[in-house]
C-alpha cells in the first residue's frame, strides 16, 4: 500500500512538472518578430518588450487574446496567443520580463 501511494505521489509530481508552462519554450515562437532577447520592434511598429514588467506583459497578452488590445497589427498577436492558457500567459510574461 505504501509503495502504491508513493508511486501515485511520484507520478503526480512528474506530471505536474511536465505540465508546468515553460516561458522559454513559449517564447520560441516570439523570437521571429521580437528578436531572441526581446529588443526588436516587431514588424517595425511594436514597443520593445524586453524587460517590461510581467504584470504589464500579462495584461497585454490577455487583451490580445480577448481581441481588445493592440494596434494595427493586433490580429497577428491575437492568433499567436489564441490557444494559450492563463498559466502559459503568466509564464511567458514572466520570462519576457527577465530578458536582458
């Protein structure tokens, strides 16, 4: 019985770790427009995202997802974040905020 409970706890911990959103992996699809370190103006018009506060980035991503935020290129960003979970958005925002 103890082995079974231990095994269940182990599997839960492993699956939770695997399911956790990885900001660096999520940022991979952003690099083409924002640059490897977030210092590029996407499509020549966006703000540089590197180092912005995580809460601001998260709010922007949520607004893009809802279709309520962004300028002339908001359709591009809406498509990029459309299927992201709140946890993924938070992880991505945190990762971007720490880019140097």
